[in-house]
């Protein structure tokens, strides 16, 4: 199996749609400009190219993942706020740990 390239983007810099294809420029925040005394600005890190007809599917998946993460984060916060209960026998998970495995 061929290794897939991994890119990091903590934001979207630009979206351009032409000829039925959306080109989404992802950006990564770096500290380089802040170290030079300027404002930290995102630097382009990847170009995501998606057929326009597939954008609704991509958006739907991202919304669903976001909902799942928010629900699990709320569950973890609620578990931390409850008074400490006796640990379950055989459990190896740290109390209050947040894991997302799919």
C-alpha cells in the first residue's frame, strides 16, 4: 500500500471554483512572522481539489465528524464534573481521558 501524503491545515486561506472543481487552499499558522515582530499569518500548506458535485458530501461528513467530537467532548466534561466514583475493575483508561477512534 502506498503511503498517503499528510498535510496540516488549521484554516482555509482561499477557495476558488472553476470548471466544476473547487480548489481549497489550506493554511497553517506559523510563528515565523511573529518571531520577526510581525503579525502571525497563515502560510499555504496544501491545496485540496474537490469536484463541485462532491462538495455537499464532503461538507456533510465534516459536519457529522464535528457533531461527534462536540458530543464526546461534552460527555468527557460531564464525566469530569461528576464526583469521583470507584474505578471499574479491569479498566485501563484514565478517568476523564478523551478518545476518538472513529
